[in-house]
């Protein structure tokens, strides 16, 4: 992966920042030349350069000012290391606060320990909700409920679509789906239909139908009722009748916690019931989109 692309994917640099870094990668430049080469408007370029200076990626020298980022790779490595150190400090402070204010929580930060403990944490109670990014559901741990389907949220996020296809298809998909990166609330049927259309255009109808068939098999086999959610809800939440387990993955690190408090379980159930009732239905809206877009 190109190191500038890593800034986009892992640190959410915006398009203007990436454009300027690409130009400065080839050498120093004044503001006017930078704007012409990068196509970043003069009205925006100073603010973007200030952000890059603040992050330690760009240096301003001389008068009239010229900007440089050489050597770019070294500067990016230093930036990543600073971000990692800052994240570690924030994580330690957060965990200390959690442990002192919520002594009933069991908290794990080590990935190996998490893998060993996770299924012990979620066993022993009837599943009510499961929130997951992507398609990796631990199916063997999800028995069909005798009273109703397990309620599963599936994230609408282009980051988690399998990216084995050729580069042009990936770029096309991102072009169609850029709006989802700013999705902050619930996803309605029209947004989900746009998502399906984006996948269809980028990868083809056969690929889309294969993913739909896979999901329908899971629903039939395990009694899932799937709704679509924004990707900004925490990466994984499991709510059973006896516990709530929350897990967040960031920069290959894990923060996971188990809460056994009946009051907390009750409040999470209320929250997710409200979210679930307002979320768009995967099955209904997928069928509606397929009916409106028959294979030609």
C-alpha cells in the first residue's frame, strides 16, 4: 500500500491534504504552483497547508514562502508514531476512568486474551442483538431464538466490501459511495438502494447476487433479522439476556469490555430496540431494489 494511501485509510486525511502531499513529494513549491499542480483552490490551500504543518508533515521556508515535505516517508512514519503514542495515552486514561467508575466491568486490551475470553463472555444467555461490521458472524454461537429472530445490524461501509477485484472497480465503488463516509444517523431505504446500485456498478450483478444469496442463507439457517446501520456505531456490540459485550478495534489494538449490570443490559436493549425499529430492513429493501432493477 502506498504510504500516502495509508494516510487516507487509517487517519482519514481529506482529498486536499493528499493532493498537496502528492505534489510536494516531488520537491518544494510555492503556494501558487502548489495550487495549480494539485488543483486545490487558492481559497482553501492555506488552511490545508496549516493543517499539514500542524501534523508535522509540511515545513514552510523562506520569503516568499516555499513548502516542502522531504523526506515524505520519514515524516509520515514520525506522524504515525506520534499518533500511536497519543492514542496509547488516551486509551490508558480512558481505561483508568472506566475501571474506577464501573468496577463491575471486565476490560481486556490484549488481542490474544480477547480471543480466548470473548465467547465465554457471550455464552449462557439468549442472544438479542448482534452488531457487526462486514460479514464475519460467528455463526456457531448464534442459536435460533424460540421466540424471535436474533436481531443483527450490518454496517453499510465500503471499507469492508471484499477488495480482491481490480483497481478500477475499487475506484468506481468509492466514487459512488463517498457519501456514506459522512453518514451519521440512520440509513433509509433510498440510501441502501444507492449502496446496492454502487456495488452492482462496481462489481457486476453476479457478484451482488452472490452476496445477497449468502446473506439470505444465513437468515434462513440462523433466524437472523437483519437491519442496516451506519458504520459509525461501535464495531461490535453483543447484547444477551445476561450481559453486554462491547469491542472496538483501532490500529490493530483492542478494547473490549463485558458488563453484567442488569440496569445496563436493560438500557442497551431499549437503545437498540429503538434503533432497530427505525433502521431499514435488509431483506425488504434488497427485494425491492432487485424488483426495480431486473437483469437485462
